[in-house]
C-alpha cells in the first residue's frame, strides 16, 4: 500500500519514477518497468487516483552570437552504445550559433580529469574557448563521478 500512498501524495509520478523509488528503498531489484507500469495503472483505477500531467512551457530563444556559447553533453543512458569492444561514453560539445560539433569517446566512466581533458581538447579543436558553456545533465558530473587514484 505504500505505492498507493506515493501516488496519492504525488499524482504525477510515472512508473519509471516508482521503479526508481522501489530500487532506492531496496524493495525490489528484479521487477521490470512494464510490471510496475501495469500495477500503477491498476492502483490508479482501484483507488481513483488520476494521473496529473504538468506540461512544461518552452519558448524558442535566439541563438547567441558566434563564439558566445557551447553546450556540453555526456548523458550515460542516451550515449552509451554497444560496440565490439564494449560500451562507449560520448562527450559532446556543440557551438550554439554554428552547431559546429566536437565529439570524444571514452571506454570507461568519466573522471574529473577526463572531463577537464575533454574540455581542453574541444577548445584546442575549436581554436578558442566560448564565453559560456551550458551543461546538459550537469548532475551526472556531480553525482556519478568516479574516483581517480
């Protein structure tokens, strides 16, 4: 019944979020998302808990001037790919104005040293440094960093 309580308190919860909470609380480690999704659907019907969807507001903005901004991305789930030698992580810099890209591959999870080196390599590749860097998924740098020995 704890999950029903979560849904009543947070009616916008998704099945993926509930699965994450279950795994964090060590309730389950071998349940697939589809099973959780079906159970959540049943709970919502049984206890009359409608799913509340909050729409995010987006607005197009003008591109910044040349050389002003670059975007850095390193999303583990989106950028991990299976290759013949194993998994690969991609660091990606994109200049905002020109969409000019710099990409670097890593065979292992990144460390602080790797991230700094990727930045320096990108700046060398571009022939300079933008005034501003926007970090997508910056929590991955703060939370998922591995230790360098």
